[in-house]
C-alpha cells in the first residue's frame, strides 16, 4: 500500500530524503511493536531481517524493549528441563 503524507519542511530538513521512506517504515514498525500491534516475527518479516537475532539487534538499537514476560520465562525453563532430561549419545 502506498500512502502520501505532507510533512513540514521544518521537519524534513533534519532527514536524508533518500532514507526518509525507510526511516518512516522503521518508526512505524517500532511503534506497532511497542504497542503490541505486531509481533517480533512480524518485525523481521516487514523489515526483511534475516534472523530473530537481527530483529533483537534492531529493536535494541531503537530502545524498544523485547516482549518477554513470566509466561515466556516459564516456557523457556520447561524447554530447558526437557532438553536436560534427554539422554545424550556419546561415542566411545
């Protein structure tokens, strides 16, 4: 979708016009992520980032807190316990 907006010259003078569209997209993505309108995965997909780590780096660079709550922590703990309980096969 293409949207046309009028921006005041007073604001535009602070930006590189060649990068403005990208900067606006990134700002919208950050705002949408922070207000939980989109997910971590959607951030990566919209911006074409290659991995979840690249998304983490992008969000950190823009001071956007990662959404990680107690439920996420408990899921990670359960997964870790399951991985530790699996027997490992070691070659002798």
